[in-house]
């Protein structure tokens, strides 16, 4: 019986959490780490509880505070060591949700957070808290379908620069604002007909949402509404835009830097030094920010092997 159980969700849908799980489990298998995986999207609650009961170390990856707290209580009652990776920054929920996050962190054996501000808050709940990024590099880039690639290459010649962004679905923050800020971007790009914006929308829900909420989508906006590797879109762009109201360690921000693609990012959370930061996208000078992002992208990012850190953490727990 494997001591370690990882609970999460595999793509699709494609999102930062599901891609992290996919890359993490693949690397662990390559490194011959003994573990079992449970996809909560395909497994009943009763089966999940049974799997937890038959493992001594449990590592969960999902963002529902209530589910996190429920499993934290179950693990505490059954004597299981629970690791919770919090994929977003702390404080992003309403008061009840934030309180529930604090509860789960106190009950967990080790909480893992993504950035320093969240770490300071997590340490107040649990002195075992760690800061470990969720970004795991993957060199294999899946090519776009030939028809889509041909369309995107053809469109590029009509614009001075191509920007891109992505959203796994239409979601809203605790204040009712679009987390990914796509509507705001579509509106602002109408004032920049010399630039185009490619929107990675694998669920197809954002295009429908925009069509319902606006009378006209500018010609310089192009939705890609089927499954694809976003890195292939990055490689056909001059810059990536991350216009979020909250965030964790953005997979796309890290991938853009790895590919040498300039990054424009909101000031919602602390960003890497290679990002050109804006406070209000609707008031952002895209030309000035693009030039700044081109200069900053040459700055190095902090390199760390996330999987090696997690393996060492698992080994520590085995020795305790």
C-alpha cells in the first residue's frame, strides 16, 4: 500500500490547478515515487474517504474552502497527515470562506502557499506552513492544429503586435468582478485597432458571455474556444496579459517568461520582477507597457525544482 495519496483533478478542463496535477503526477512517476492518485471529478465522496483512510499521507489540490476543511477534519480524526496546497492567495474569499481556509490550515499537517504574504498569514495558523511554487516546467509543447495555426499566422500581418491572454472559464471574485478581466480587455482593445488580442477560451464560455454582454466584438479580438496548448499561442504573440483580480503563482506568467514572451500583469498580487505591472487595465497605455515588458522580460526568475521540494517534504513526513 502506497503511503502517499494525491487528490486533484486532471485536465480537461485546462486550468492552472489541473495542469499542475498533470505535471506533478507525471514527474513523480518518472522519478519512481510511490503514490496513488484520486481524481475527485471522477470519484464518489465515499470512495475518496476510503482512499484517505487507507493512506497515511494525503496531499490535496482543490480550491473549495468547505471541502478543504471537511477533509482536514476527517484526516485529523483518522490520524492522517494532510498536506493542503492553496493555489490562490489568502484573503480572496468572503469572510466565511476566509475563516474556513484558516480552519483547514490549522487542522492540516502542512499547509503549502504560493507567495510570501500568504505564508506570513499561514504561519500564524500553523508553524509547519511552507511556501512552494506550483509551477512545474514542461518542455513538450503540443502544436496547434494546422488550420488554426494558419489563421493565426495570417492575422498577424494586419497588426503591429499580437497580445494574448487566457481564461479557463467565466468566474467572478468576492466583489462580483470577473477574475480574468476579459470584458475589460475586449473593451480597451477597441481603442487600439493596431494591436490584436488572442483569447484562449478552451471552455468556449467566455465568447458566449462576451457576446451576450456587448453589442459588438472588435475585429482585433480573436477567441480560441477549443482545447489547445496555450504555449503554442504564446509563441505566436509579442506579449502576454494577465489581467486578474486575484492570483496565485500564475502558470501562464511563468511559461511566458520561460519562452521569452513579455508579460503585462495586474497589481492584484505580488508579481515577479520581469512583469510590467498595471493597476487599471482600462487606463493602461498598451504601447508604453509593451515596451516596458520587453525590457523587463530579460530579468531572471527564481529557479527552483518544485517536484524535488515536494519529494523531500514527503520523505520528511515518512521519517516523522
